[in-house]
């Protein structure tokens, strides 16, 4: 059974910034490609989040490579899947520790 996928406030901000950046720097086609990929990943997550690896088993945090520059970090609960952040891989990885 498919679970609902919810975005944390941080993930919503990340998503909006990515869309804004892609639209202004790369145009609508690239933006639409990203949105399509995001929706595809959300659909996969809702059906079987177990296909993605854990990066922190103790905290039950998993990751999914969204694009070569963006990784989605999430937690699966009994009722839903919560996207914690969409992390730009070009950032300092220590910033991720603060988020997760």
C-alpha cells in the first residue's frame, strides 16, 4: 500500500530554491525535467522506500539520489514518508549533519 509523502519546511524551501534557480539559470525545459524526476522519485518512495539505502540506521534516515547535484534525505514512519531535506551535493557535507 502506498504511503503519503510529506515535505518538511526545510525540504519545501530547498525545493522552491531549486525551482527558482533552474528557471532563472537554465530555463523551463530543465526545470520541468527536474520536476518530473522529483515526482518520479516521490512515486517510488510512496510505494517502496526500502529500495533506498540507510545513511543513519540509528535515526532511520535514508537517501535517494535525485540528480547528480541533489540528494533527497528522508525517514519512513508507520504512516507516511517525511522528506527531511533536498541537499545540494556541492555544499559542505558538514551542513548535512545539522539538518539530519
